[in-house]
């Protein structure tokens, strides 16, 4: 059982929905990013999605793209991202970390070495947005063999014919992208998302978490109420981009987590 599996079992036993936060590793710099990540669990975050900076983030909107750019300009690398996770683990051995990014940096490092290093750093799961199920032999299957969950995205365009393929070899949870297009592009509506979540849940026993388009406590609550939890990324990253203090960023995260936990 991974930390992700354990977290969802704990939440289910408590009758609570999950709140998942995304931050870009190294944004605006390593030290501030580490301080924010260390503060996320106390702000009510159940699972941390840690963005891996990359030069060509094709699925990300301007907010996340700029965050990756800031991190890269500040000297962030794959190794420093793993170092950040290692430092976090020194004080927290229970909060799951999902590394979210693109395949190129992983391929460049070498899959076997990456998986060994990620496991050692305390990474629990991977979301690699540019590797479809047809490429499972590349990373998904080796990752699961190494004890890491491989989390797949489902979208409004994932029809009933495609869904079984998407769910094959997926573990940890299913990440439902509530809107078509890039991150931060629109607002998620519970009325639109609910039937899609129900359709996915009918096809899998995995938790279904909804992300994209959640930017305030009310929306966090509404989306968590019709799913197993909510993910917020761009809204949090925007706070960091605005130069808010670590304390202010974490206070904002707390309002979002409170929303999801009210659901």
C-alpha cells in the first residue's frame, strides 16, 4: 500500500473528501518553494502535487508555464526537485507526494535511475501528461513495479470507448480534468462535472479527483461534493506569482482545503 492508498483509506474512514494542491517545485526559488511545501499539510492539504519544471509544458496554461519558467531561471533541476522532496520527507513521512510533469526530463535521466531516485526521495506517484496508455511499457509499468502509483488523466473527451484504456494500469486515483483545454482556462461547474465523475466511478474502484478550473473555497466545496476530492493548482500558483508571503499563500490554501473538507 502506497502513501496515496493509505491517505484515501484514512479519508474514507473519516468520511472526508481529499484536498490536493499543486505547486511548481522551485517557484519562485528553491528555499521559498520548500517552505511552502513544508507548510501545505498544516494548511489542510491531503496530497501534494509537485510540478517538475520543463521548458515545453504543452498542457499548462500561462500561470503554470510562467511558474515553470521562474523555477528554471532560479536554477531548478530534476535533481533539485528530488532534493526538495527529500528535505520535505525529513519532517513528514505520511503526506503523499505526486510528481507531475512531462516525460522528457525523466527519459533524459534514464527511467531506471529516475524511478530509483524518486522512490528514495519519497515520491509516491507520477502524473506524466504526455505519455498515453499506449506507451505504458515506457514508464507506467516500470513505475508500478518500483512501488509508485501511476495516475492517469481523464477528460471530457474521454468517451466510453477510450475510458477502459485510460483506466488500464492506472493506480492511486484518477485525475478528472473538468474542462477541455489548458490549466487555468475556465471555471469548473459541478453540474457539468458530476455526471462525468459518476461515469468514471462506474468503471473503476479508484478514487476520482477533479482538477482544473477550481479557484475559490466555494468551488472547491462544490466539486468535492460530487467527487472524491478537488485539486487546485493555478489559483495557488497565482498567489506565489503575485509575491505573496509564504504565510499568505498557506492561508489561501487553508481556505480552499476547508472548502473541500466541508463537502
